[in-house]
C-alpha cells in the first residue's frame, strides 16, 4: 500500500485516479469547524478552520455528486449498487460552530449535509464528557492521569494534544455503564473540577437546528446522551428508537439516519444494528473509514472518512483513492 501511494504521488497517477474514482458512497465526516489552537477543550475534535473547510468543500463538489439522504434513498430505488461516486458530508455532535461557520459555507456552495445531533446537548449549556476529560488533562498538575484503577496514562511522554487523544482512547475502551461515575472518578483523581459557571454555550439551539432543517439540511440522530451503545445493554432501545421519535416531533419531518456515538469497532454491535433497522431508520453510519458500493446491503453500518485537522487536498485524494476498506 505504501509503495502504491508513493507511485501515485510521484507519477501524477493520483490525480487521474481521483478523477476516475470507483462507484460508491464516499462519506466525509466533520465535527467542529474553527481554530483548535484557542480551544480550552478537546482540540482533536476540530476537523478544520473555516478557510480550509471552504477549500475541502470545493474539492468534494468538483469531484463527486454531493447528495443528501433523500437523494440516496431515491438513487437506491433504481439500483442497490451505485453507478458513480457519490459524496455525503456529515457532522457529528451538534456544536454551535456547525451552524455559525459550516452551514453558511455549505449554503454558499448550494450543498446539502447531514447534521447528527445528540438530543440532550441541544439548547443546553454544558460540556460533554470528551471535552471535560480533555479539560482535565490540560489542567491537572499530576504527571499520571488515572482513567480508572487499571488504566493510567503518563502525561510526560507526549504533547498535550496527544495526551488528550491517549486518555480519551483509554476511556472509550472501558466497558462502563455510568459516564457520570467515571467522570467523578477522574475529577477526584486529577484534582480538576469544572464549575457550572465555566460551562459555555458549545451546542446549537433547537431554533438553529430547525432553521437548517427547513433550509435543506438533513438532521439525524446521534442518540440522546452520546453514550457508547455497545456498553449500555437494554438502554440502547431508548437511545436509538426514542431519539428518532423525539427528533421527528421537534422537526415535523421523518428522520432517516443515525450515526453511532464514537462509531469505531466495538462501540456498536449487532443489537445496535437490529434496533436501528427495527426503529425505521433508512441508514446507520459508523465511524469506520471506507467506501460503500452496495449501500443497500450495508445500510446500517455505512462507513465514513474522518477529516483530520485542516487535511490537505492531497491527503483527501489519497484517502478516497486508497481507502482502507471498500465494501462490496
């Protein structure tokens, strides 16, 4: 694979291949749009700043047919196998900058996107668990960060962004049932306690979500509480099925898709997929990179490419031309 990528760059073959991509669904996923250098919370959740987002959207629009969820449904009525490269742009978590920064840029290009929102965060002044953990890592004076009794991260080995990434990865591996209990443990262990008055307005309001929906953007479920579905047993039912009903009541239109929180291998399971199908969703999105050609067959475990911070056009082309997984 490394040799193939090197030849692609060295010979100009990459540009040719990117202009002649295999048919399939290429989903590009974003979280936050803004300057991560000034963020007091998790810098790794920023996908790009505004200038680079505009550059990336231009690249995607010029090389794919960018579609929404209704478009995808209609295309699949004709054939379960896509006949050219389509792109869907998605956002997870419902951050305020999705509305303030990304939405106007998408409108200027005339492009649809899917915004997956965790219901309990919308119109709330709170800091989500991943951002609070990042804040603890940034603010603790201790050289060792205790995720739980067994998982300890040495903060002296890496820069702060990498330390945050390692701590969050360790946290996501814990098969917990209560995020609140886990956070309480880490607050005590790190000596870092966030005060209520420090909590900013990080997430969109329902009025903003409704405005985007009314102006052609798709809104999907990111569950109620953004808990890792594979860890919560029977509570998956509420997170998956009830969140759809809640959103449909708020927006007065069908909700076609859900994206699974975190969405990597092991964070959702067969029960997640069964409930997603049973609940009447048309599509379920993971956070596993790859391209889908047979969307109808894989419609409840669709892959998405994560856009890393200010990712270059060259890197996006490589990602699409040489995906880690191509599901037939």
